[in-house]
C-alpha cells in the first residue's frame, strides 16, 4: 500500500464512541465564523461552483477543461484532500420564487420576464422540484486553527483562479450556508433554517441542535431520519469501459441523492515509484511468459494483448505523476 494512503488512513482512524444523544451522531466537533469546520485536527471548508458546459464543448475546449481540472487537483499538496459533491435536493417553490424568478417592473419588458419565469417553472416541474448543486470540500490536517486559516486563504485564491480558467465560478460557503445544507439532509428540506453563531455562543447552545434529526435510525443496510429513508452505495473500482457520462447519468436521476468523489493527492516521488514498480511487475510477467514459450520451442509467439496493453498503460502513466486516487460513493 502507498505510504501516503497508509498515513491518510491512520490520520482518519478514530475510536468509535457510542453516541449518548442525537447530537453526537453528527461527525463535527467545531464550526468557526469564517466557514471552517473541524473534527480533531482535520479542518475543512466547502466551496460552491457553477456548472461547466463540458458536453457541448468542442474537442479542443474539452481538452482545455480537462487540463484545467487536472491542474486544479495537482495544486493540492499532500496535506490536503478534496471531495467533489453533486447534490440533488428538493426545494420549496417559494425559495425558487425568491431566488430565480424575475419580479415584474414598471416597464415594457414584463412579457419577457413572464416568459422567462414560465420556462423556469416548467423545467422545475419536470424535475419534480429538484435542483442540482455542485460543491468541492477541501480538508487538511493542521495543528491549530491559525495554520488552517493560512492554508485556506491560499487555497481559496487558487481555486477561484483555476475555476475561472475552465469557465466556472467558485465561491466560499459561509458557516450558515454549509449548516443549511446539513440541515436539509438531516431534517425536512422544506423546513426553514435560521442560525446566529454569535447568539449561539452567547447562550451556550450547540450548532448541532439546529441541524440534528429528531429520530435517527441506523440499520445494517439503510438509515432513517424522521420519515425519510436512505442508503449508501460505494463504488471502489471505476472500470475504464464505463462511459464518461456515467456520473452525469447517475446524477440526472430525479431523486434526492448525494454523489461524492474523494480525491487524495500522492507526492510525486511516491507516485513515480509506484508507477515504475507496476511497470517492472508487468515486464516480469512478460519475460516469464516468453521463457515458457521458448521452453516449448515456440520462438515466434506474440505477446498476449492484455499484457501488451498493461505495459503500454504503465509507460503512459509514469510521466503523468503526481497521481490522484479517487474513491466514489453514492447516497440516495
């Protein structure tokens, strides 16, 4: 196993404590006024980014988007991890009315405004009042909140720059905005959410009281929050034959779901060594196969296609370091 992966697992390993109350089921220790969340020495911050028109882009534009996306991931150092989240959630029609619809004005353009509003409402009705939002959460291990703030101040500028290059907008989520997402997950998505961190500190209340479910229930293969049921599906390996639209098709379902992809950065030296070891192993298998063929006087045997493909992939992989390990999971 890679050293970085082993270290990451050790850092994330926590002794399980039986929750003594509903609030203890929420895996967050502290929240800060600048949108940083912490669990032990792990500090995280979430950013929301707009959709990227990749499917309709031309060939060169698609290549530029992929290269820009790769540069963004490679900008993370070994102390940071990233989680990309796609959230399908039901929304209150009043929320859409306040945020997306254009209100009438005293001019001659009300017909255009009404046509635009009708289009928004029609698309919303087709999707069963579901909207899709995209987030990236950066997590780092630091010894103090001051070190974490220094790290996130740099990362915030870099993320904004990289997303601009690929035609997207990226903005930091405030503490209230992040808690509102958790509130919609743990509780009724139509329930209003209000939280004042200063008032909570003054009164000695926990933020968990505002977002925790009333009656959580965890079973072997599903969970239940109040009257809603959910299940987690984990995809460990991502076969190469899957189409590029696999994720888009999953997230295109008209269901409440959360798709997340965890990304761990591997240091360049370790990644190069791992790629070279893979190539050495493939070459060894090919040599052993050729020796067996020679022993049977089959001197003109052609190397099997799968072995040749493995060697080609390993040679292509070596200059592409640093590598990224991706772990996929789905929540519906």
